[in-house]
């Protein structure tokens, strides 16, 4: 999946020797003698971030700006995708962001989907836009990701945003690796990955998500790529699945939507003087 391929690039940009924690970081101390790994709650950190976004949104609206608006395009009937989108729209409502989910059948053609994205790109009401992945096999995911306006690309998947990120330029950051980075920063472990790192006491951020059948209840459940119960006995820190990176991804999407709203307003204010200079009437 595209987001997984971005994790290493994002980490290479951000995990540098000179990094230091922000004032709200908390120090966690490694003990020479310890038991199981400390479980880092992505849910708790995500709530902190969403509270920050909520305050930012209300200040933004109170200053006379329109409320940020997020459009989510959902294609097909994939249960996991529907669950992810529901979580995102619930989070949007929680922080005061207006959102809509546009449902399209799996039979939609690539051309029809691209036309829809073009309309949303040109809709001034829409600040943030994401197309939930995966898409049906007959649709080129990379073409779709690149069709979303870079300024509205709250997933951070557009090739321009990826390129800007790699060049250390301002860009919309992909939500999952950004969430991982926030976990690292907000748990006070700068310079986490070093050349001499050993497995004993390592910090494990699990980005994987798999739907399996519970051997006891026979019901489906979500697990990560890490043997949580086994690894927690040896690791220093570990994130669970669910309840780790997932909530952080949704929280960072909300932050990206606010960023997109503010950036679009700045672009509009910049274009108004140009229009007047050219003698073009503006609304």
C-alpha cells in the first residue's frame, strides 16, 4: 500500500541526530531491570491532538473564516474501507470539521472517478479531499492519487507532496507516518533508531493492520504485523493494534484538513490583488 512505502522516506527526513522534543513531550525512563514493554496508547495521544485541532478550528471560525470542509470519496463495498471512512468522518465531527462521504459503486470507471475528483478540486467549498484506498483493480491508484489537487491532498499521497517532502520543502505530510512521528516525539524518545540498536528494549511502532479470525471466539478481529504478546515481553515500548497508529492517522488527517483550509484561503487572498491588476471582476 502506498502509505507503507512512505514510512521509510518520512523517517529518513525526520529522524536526525539534532532532533529534540517540543515542550509538551514527556520523558520516559528506561530501567535497567524491567518487565513487559510500556504500551503507548495511540488513542490517548490522538485525543490530545484532536483537542489541539478542535481549539484551532474554533479559533479559525471565530476569526470570521468558514469552517474547514473535508470530502471523502469511497468506492465499492470493502467493509474495512467503510469502517476507516466512518472513523474519519466521526473524528471530523468531533473536532468541528464539516465532512461529506461520497459513495460510488465498485463498477465506476476510472474516467468517471477522475471527473468527480476534478469537480471536487474546483469546488471552493472543499478544503480537504481524500479518496479511500484500496480501489477496484481496474482503476490506477497512482493516477487517482495524482489527480487530487496537492493543496487539498490531506492524505499526502500526491507525487508533488511526496517530492516536496523528500526535498525538505513544505508539503502535506502523509497521515500514517506523521502519526508515527508524533508518537515518537510525544513519548520523548529522540534519535530512536541508531546503528547499534538491538532488539532488547527496542521501541516498536506497529503500522500493520490485518483482519484475522479469533481462534477462541471465531469472530474477526484486527491485529498488526507484530506478535504483540510475544514482543511486549522484550521491547521497551510498543503500540497495539488496534489502538496505536490507527487513531493517530485519523487525528493527523484532521490536522491536514485545517492546514488545507488555511492554505487555500491564503491562495485566494493572493489571487484577488492579481485579478484586480488584470481588471478581472472577482466575486
